[in-house]
């Protein structure tokens, strides 16, 4: 396994590269799930909230509506490009949203600074997930709540299983040892090990359609580590070959409404004692 520092830098570079088009795809998968995570949590005006791995700020923007008047949301990400996207979006009008470039494993906040922490579809991207969870626990006030979203086993069916075997055939190796999808008990155990209490999870499968095989390919490409895996592990010719095989493989799944996929988001809520 590579040195953690080298790996962090590679992954950050991947997210920087893909930040220009992250989240542009249809269906707006992460936008839906961000809204749902926010709905599942309890909000009060005046709360101070930390969003970790904010990306283009989908969760942070929704939360900022929930904590007015008097509340603040601090949106953090280690990719500058993501924060730039957020800064240039509708969010520039939100006076209670602060942006900070920061690694989730090294949060630059004093202990017990936040009433709530959110982290959507980012945990498995962190080189050391336990370290990041311990940092979120440290930054949370006693009695504060945390809400995470991740992929549950099932990820996005049927495409995930098909693409996994094609990627394996091309010899692609994941950059990180972390699982991409989790059983609820796995996440719950990780959270309990990091000191969280009252941990509970919910899996809510939802069917959404991609317009075309190309769109699913682009969705993968918008995930930072995937673009780095391609760049490092395949020649440009093999990348092109993989893309063509991918499109060909998914073509038979096309229906008049597009390619239906069942997504399995896993929401986990917990508190700090
Ligand atoms: C799949 S995106 C999710 C973004 C957003 N939360 C959402 O729901 O759309 C993962 C995000 O985690 C960020 N990220 C990955 N590793 C990170 C780390 N170690 N520290 C901070 N941010 C990180 C990436 O830059 C990216 O914006």
C-alpha cells in the first residue's frame, strides 16, 4: 500500500480535475440524496453546522436554510476546485455559508465547535475513514448530531456489478482499500468505534434513469479517484477500448425512458454523548 500522504495527494488531484463537471449529470443523484439526508436530521435556528467533503455544497446549501436565523454552515472540502464551484453558484448569496479548504482527516477546528456535522457520500473517499470520523466526533459538541450518507450494498443495480467485472477484466485496481458500499452494521460499528452513540441507519432504494450509457460513463468519470485510476493504470488506447466496451455492454439496458438503475443510499444518524 502506498504511503498515505502520496495517496491523499493523488486522490485530491483526481477531485480537483473532476470538480469542473462533478454533479452535472442527469439524473441528479447526489442532489436528491442530499435533500433527503437534511430532511432526516433535526434542525434548529441558530445551530452551527460543519459539512465535510462538501463538494459543490448540495447538503450545505439545504442546511443553511434550516438554521436561520442565527445559524452558520461551514462547508469544507480538500479540493479547491469544488469550493470554487460552490462559491460561484447560487450559494454566493448565502451570507451564513463559510467555505474552507480542509482535509477531513485533519479538521482545523477546536474541540466541540459544532452543533451538527454532515458528511454526504464522502467517507469512503477518505484514506483513513476512522481518523476522519474521530475528527468529526472531536469537532462536535456533546449532545450534537451527525448525519452521513454512503452507498449501501447494492450500490446502483444492475450497472455496478456489470462495471465491476469489466473494470476487473481491464486490470483496474482501486486506489483506496476502503469498501465503496457498506452493510449498515459496518458503518454503525465504525461510528461506535469513533465514540458516537445512538447510531441508526436507513437504506432507501430509489429507481432513477440515466439517459444513455455515455451518461453513466461520465458519472463514473466525475468521481475523482476513477479518473486517476484510468490515467495511471491504462494507456490512452486501453482507456478508449474500455470506454467503448462499457458503452456496448450497457446498450442492451436502454429502454424508452433511458437506463433504469436502482440506487441504494444508506443514511446513518448518530449523536455525541
Ligand atoms: C462524491 S463527492 C460528494 C460531495 C458532496 N458531499 C455531495 O453529496 O455531492 C466526494 C467529495 O469528497 C471530497 N473529499 C475526498 N477526500 C477528501 C478529504 N480527505 N478531505 C476533504 N474532502 C475530501 C472530494 O473532493 C469530493 O468533493
